[in-house]
C-alpha cells in the first residue's frame, strides 16, 4: 500500500513509523507548507497513492478531502474539530464517488469505551438523582477544546440522558489523553475512565481502517466499522 500523509506532526510521524513497520510505502507528505495550494495542485500530488491519512488541522479538512476525491484516493480522516463541515465533506466524497473513514478518536479501546458509556447513559437516563458530567485532559499543544472525543461522548450520552451534560477540559504538559464520564449524586459518584498511554493506539486504528477501506466507496465512521476491523473474517470469507 502506498500512503500519502496529510499533516506531519506527532501523529503523522507516528503513522509513518508504524506504516513502515507494516511494509507500506510512504509517498507524498503534505505539511503546513502546502496550505494555500489549490485543490487541483494537491490532487495532482496525491494521484497514484492507494490511501491518504490525515492528521492535520480542522481548517484544511474540506480542501484535503476534495483533493483526495479528485485524485481518486481514499482518505482516513483523523483530524478533529471540523464537525460543522460534516455535511459538506460527505457531499464531496459522494460526488467524487470516493471513500472515507472518519473518527473523533481512532483508538480501538476508546471506541469500545463509547459502547460502555452509551449503555451507562441508558441505565441513568431516568434517574434524576445523578447528574452526568464529562472531564477530559490532553497535552498543552492540543488545539480543540473540548476535544472531539469529548463532544462525541456527549452526543452518545445525549441520546438517552435528556439534561445538561457539562464538559470540563484540561490542557497541560504531555498528557496523551484522558476522558472520564461521571454520574454524581449526594449519595455517591460513579466514574468511568479511559486513559491513553500513548498515541500508538490511534495510529494502529488509522492503519487498520486504511487496510479495510481499500476497494470500498462511501463515508464510514470508525465506530461503525469497528467490529469488522477487530474480528477476523469467518472461514470462507476473503
């Protein structure tokens, strides 16, 4: 698989390292120096790659997805903070008959955590004595506040808990990422926690998604395809 990387910060470099370990070829690397280039220019540079993986900045997502669509290169979109542009991005992918997997968090563990907190929200949906909250902490360089993962957690909980769910954010030091979901009452507190030990889990999830996306069309959320990624195909299936 020949990969193009969009963004070459901490996550981009890690994806590059893990891809090399898997025997993938690294082709184009687009960085902040490419900001301002036209969709046509970017598409020309991306053409011929099997997959693009984007961990860049929210403002660049619309252009990056459009360039990948024009170049007929599927894209794994790991950038966060571009939620308001979701409808536009989906239209772009469908119009180009392209393919994309996106996610607020590509950690397999976090996506299993999503399922746990969804069930917890169902349990506490009609118990007014417990007030829900979300607390998240990340390294000082993280730009979006609250994190895209915290916003996704709130979306999942809000499907069942019909009251305010505040988010408390911390940005300090080198924290890879911690997310907590709490239900607090005068009697006690129930706390669910996911702590990332490193960014390796995000890179592994992105590369697993890239392998899965080959030969497909459409827009997929990482959480929706998780079972297909973590479960090997049954006997007789390709």
